[in-house]
């Protein structure tokens, strides 16, 4: 019986030591930046430990907006002690310049990508959809070459993870389309498509900030050290004044 209990304990420990799957990297944070389960009712933020960004858990906090409204909303957003929010961004998948040609496997910056790879970490929304949440794009990757499109079974926003109100619709990025200032990049969670659209269109917005909110909130002992430091400075100032 003791051997059975020991084996069970060792198996449980081994399972806990295994690396988490690609769609299990969202860590819950409460309004004060404390660590909680992502599905916990107190979770307000979701930290992605791969991208090192913190998402607002409510993925539809302000309804449909045009690009200017969405960009302004994110920039002025204050949740808890945090006011450094923005819209998700993206960079060229090749690391140098954007490729606007359509591909079905994420080798260009427009079109669809493969589940588990997305556009790497170049696209925050693409990484969230394809890698973190493990969803599939509309086109089967590589079918008929990277420029072809064969509908993929099970595509779309089948997994929303611990997010609240994540819509199967278009979401704005914070990046304007360089060739035309009236256009901005967007991501379609209904199909997994990344592309561009006129700024006058009404889409959703998901707020994100760089880093982890846990690191951004001073621990209680930090406050103690700060107060002690201020006390020392104040005492020194009083001694100088008395002298």
C-alpha cells in the first residue's frame, strides 16, 4: 500500500514538472496585480509569459469602435493602478519589412497561419489566436501551395481560453498601414485572418500592456523599505537644518 501511495505521489510530481502546452500560458492576475487562476472570478488581467504582455481579460470592454476611437480608448484606459494600455501590435514576420501578399501558412504578413506557430511572436493577436489559444485558421496551411486556400475543418474561434467576451469578429491592431494612413492592420478572430481595413470600420478592441502587472506593483516589503528610506532622508534634513 505504501509503495502504491509513493508511486502515485511520484507520478503527480512528474506531471506537475512537465512543461505546459502551448495553449496554457495565460496566468491570471487580480485588480491589484496579485496572482490568481486565470478562470478565477477575481482575474481581471491575463499574463502571457511567452510574449511578456498582459491582456485585459474582458475582450469587449467598450463595444464596436472605429480605429481612432479604439486607439484613443486604449491609450486612455485605466484599470486598477495601470494606465499604460495600448492596442495589440505586430511586426514583419521576416523581421525586416512587411510582405502584403496572401499566404495560408504565416510566411507573409497577410492571410492565415498554421496552428501552433502563427506568425511567431511578430503578431500579438496572431500568437494569441494560433499559439496561446490553439485555434485554426480558415485556410489549410500549405494546401495547393502557400497562396491557395482550402477550407480547414474546425477553423475559427473554438477556444477563447479564460477571456471574457472574446468576439468572433474583427479586432483592431494599433499599427497603421504604411502605404495608406486611412488604413490600419486588423485581426479576424472568426477566421484567423490578419490583414488591413479602413479606419472608419467598426471593430472590437482588446487592450494589452507590456510586461507583467505583478512586477509592476510594489510588494509590501518594498513600501516598508521606501518609508524607511524616506525617514532616513528626513532625519538627515532635520539635522542639517538644526546645525
